[in-house]
C-alpha cells in the first residue's frame, strides 16, 4: 500500500509528461504539415510562373521568326510574278526603286516606323506587308502548337506557299508554274517519305486532285461556253492532293466552292458585279486546304457521325 501511494505521484507526473509530449508532437506535425503545404503551393506557383514565362518567351520568339519569314514571303509575292530574283537585289521601294535600309525591314514594326510611307518618295506602302508578316507569325505559333518539331516546320512551309500563291492569284489571276510544279513534286516525296503514305495512293491523289478540277473546268466550258477555271487551279489541286492526301480532295473542293459562291453572290449583291465577273479561285482553294490541314479529320469524322 505504501508502495502504491509513493508511486502515484510519479505516475501522475508521467501521465502529464506523456500528454504534453503527445500534444507537442501533434503541434509539431501539424505545423510541419502546414509549412510543407505552403512550400508546395509556393513552389507550384513559382513553377507555374516559370513555365508561363518560358512559354511566353517561346511564343514570342516563334512569332518573330515567323514574321521574319513573312517579310521574305512579301518579297516572293512581289517578285515571282514580275520575274525578279527573290535573292538579289535587297529590298527596294516598288515606286522609286531606292533600297530600303535594313532597320526599316524589321517585320511589322518597320511599316509603322515609316508610318506606311516610303522614306524617300513618300509613296504609300501597301498595308498587306505587315498583314502577311503578322499572318506568318501567327501561323508559325499555330504550327508549333499543333505538331511536333520538324512536322510543324514542314506544315509551316506548306502554309507559307499558300499565302504566296493566294496573294499572287489576287494580284495577277495566275498561279505561277514555278511555284506549283516544284510544289507537286516535293509534296509527292514528302507524302511518301515523311508522312508514310502509300506510293500508289499518293500518285492517285495527285492525279485525282488535278483531274477532278480539270473535268469540272471542262464541263463548265462546255455549258457556259467560256473558260471558268484556270490551269493554275488544276495544278494547285494536284499539289493539295499530293500534300494532304486523297481524303482532302472532295473536302477542299466542297469548302472552296461554297465560300467562292458566297463571295461571288456578295459581289453581285453589294458591288453590282456581273455574273461573268471572274474571281481568283486560288485563295478559296487555299483556305479549304488550310482548314483541312488543321481540322479536316475532325470535321469529316463529325460529318460522318451526324449524317
Ligand atoms: Zn519610294
């Protein structure tokens, strides 16, 4: 009994110590836990900010590279139909032929730096120049988003050729063979070697693309007794068939005829043009090809499901 009484005090003390210890541990674990969550969130935020920064810098760089390439496309659009070399001489004013200093050749900014006028003769510079540069920059970003490395670059070159072809067609109502014929050949090679398509199907797609369009043109001639579609459009469709594959052909023809018809009707309704007024068809075909490149598969899938 005596023993017990002696022992009770230390036991009480012990219990108190144990509880104290327990709560201290609990507090320690809790604070640790809160600090860890705090650090985790902070790191997450820092990581996010860092990723965002890297992403923004990447996008800006890609836009800049794209727009520099766009100023080269402007050179192509102006010079190819005029048979001037695209490499030499360096940039000049179309009006006074004076050389443009390199610091005014900065894409997009150069135009605004010059306030849209030639530094020497004050001739208005077409607003198309910064537009083409901005378009190239935007498409460079879109390509980077949609495809990985070298495929993105190849598709970007394809889109660039569409920009050049469309503007030349708008200006001169021609699609130069010097662009379309090499484009067909390169596309056949890319289709087989890079996109891993069947050789025979690629050749059929090329011939079918051009062939269908040639046939439509011939039928139109037969019934309307005048030429409707140029040979340039036929070669352009062969190019698209070779590059985008056999499934793209009907898609592009459908989209471009639809848009072309709407545009034609709008011209007749609002600008009082005659029904015989010829509109360049290259930009509409190019738009169809562009739509197919980015969303063709999805649109066809959606269409077949909802048929
Ligand atoms: Zn000038």
